[in-house]
C-alpha cells in the first residue's frame, strides 16, 4: 500500500472483508488514543513511566492479526497493538501501569511490562533482548511435542546489537523450531540512529547469515505486514524452522517519557513522517476509498474513545475525602490512595504511633515493632499528588507506597489526636 492508501503497482489487493479491516483500523486508533491519555497521565505524575507506540501501529496490529491465539507472544515493550488485538482490555493496561492490586504481578513490575497467561503473552522484561533466547527455547519444545503452535518474538533493531540476539538466532537455526523473530526497525535505539548502529544492510542480512528464512516488509503497511507474518508462520510451522521478519517503520514519539527525541532529530522530520506515512493515516485513506469509512464515522470513533467514562475509572477512581483505615500484613508493594490529612503509621497496638503528613513523605523511613523487636517494616515516602479534575473528588489526593516484611503490620489512617 502506498502512502496515499492505494495499492502498489504489481501488488495483489488483500481480500479481507470490511469488518476485519475496520477492526484493524479501530484497534490502531485505540492504541493511539491510549498513548495520548497515558502519556499525559505520566506527565501529571499519576504514573512513573510510559512508552508510546506512534508510527508502529501497523506493524503491531498487522502481525497480531496473522497469528493464532494459541501462539505465545514474547514482546519487548512497544507492542501495545499486539496485546490489544489479543483481547487485553484498557483496564488491564491501566492496572499494570498503575501497579495496583488487580494487576497479575501485584505491582512488582514497572509500567509497560505487560503480561497475561490468559492471552498467551509472556511478561515483558526490562533487560534488552532476553526474550529472544527464551523464544528460541520455547520453539524447540514445540518442535518436539508437535503441538502446531508457533512462537513470535518482538524486538527492536537496537536489541539486535545484544549478544542474546545472536545466541537466539544460532539456537533457532541449528536446533530448529517454529519461531517468528519480528524486528521492528524504527530507526532509533533510544537516541542512537541506525546510521550509528550498523554499516550493513539492516537486520535482515543477519538472518540470512545464520541460514534463517528472512523477510523485509514495509512496517507502516498493515496489509503487507499481515501477509508477511502469515507466510512466516506457515513456513515456521510446516518446516519447523525459524523465520526473521524485519519491519521497516519509524518511531514518531520519544523513546519513552524519560526521553526528548528533539535533541537528536529535527521536529520537522517527525511531523513529515506523521503527515505522510503514518500507518493509521494510510489505512484510513484506503478504507475511505473503498466506501467503508468517512469523516463522520471517524469523528464518532474518536469521540467514543475520548469519552470521560472510558478513562476516568482507570485513572482516578472516585474516592471519599477520607480513605478508610487500611491494614497491611503481607510483603508485596502496596499503593494506597490517601487524602491530604495527617496520617498515623503504627506497627501494632503496643507501638507508639508515628505521625506524618503527606507533604513530609520525602524520605525512606522505617518502623521497628516494639513487641517482636525482630521485625522491621519500611514505608517508602514516594508520594505523588495532583489536583483532581473530577467533581466527585475535588481535593488533592496522594499516593502512599508501603512495603512491609511478611510478619509486620502497618496501619495507615487519618491521624486523630
């Protein structure tokens, strides 16, 4: 598909029905809208970290749509569209990014490290490229048990500079197994451009060097990515061999909320790519030319994605002015919403209470239980505040993070003299 949404000369137009293509488009738009909301949430101090997906929605959704649900996904951190296509909800993503008790890991992972056994999605790890040898091993197991499943492993071109990349491709090449290695070559490894990463012909040449079937595809063309992934899966399952896909894309946003990409590339470059080759814009032009979409439907879709109720319950649930007393007797990290009133922190009834206001929570403090004297609990002062915009909570809220050892009880409640 060309940048204007027309089918390229000599290419075969996909035979997808309108419902399937519109589902692709709507998922890509949902990724874009979630990026906007959660990026703003990080800037407001509600979450500590976030990574956007702009410019790579086509590679994500196109590849996910070509897989079967039974195929396990090893993601890196910029595959939001893959997880959405698999069925993870907006609430699932919010639970993870806010590290609340409804998140499977109970807040033990940093934001954007999604995972779901119910959706066959392996939990994301922070260390770069560790998922590649894991995927190669899983594929070898599927080769032995003849399950008909195929592993897909996502990574960026920057991760291809890690040793794990080479170890994984060598394992996959020599041992075999149905695995699709999907490289998102978006032009940058954080601030390092591809011109400074390698002098060869991208990542595809490395697959050929390891004797692996290799496909290079336009990562902004959702249809091309779909066909490439579908063919790669077919080869992987039928021949018990690995396939490498290099999807050429462009990272429109910053690497993460900790990055400012305008320091190493011109803002005009970003704007040009966003206006000319954005995968959502390209697909919108295609479905409009087919008569499946128009400006009115697009406006209605965006309006539905921006409804207050869609995001309010995830970002700031309505809370009373005084939070109810909370008692913690387990070790996981817990985050408790509290009002701006003074608090009492107490190990047990035999211990003197420690009075603190949220504004004083600026250092790590510890409490030693006077009853057992062998237990020490620690509460982290990492409190963040914001002025609520919701009518139901017109007061400043704070987030108190508490960590305790397994046998120490800490109570947090409004302090009463």
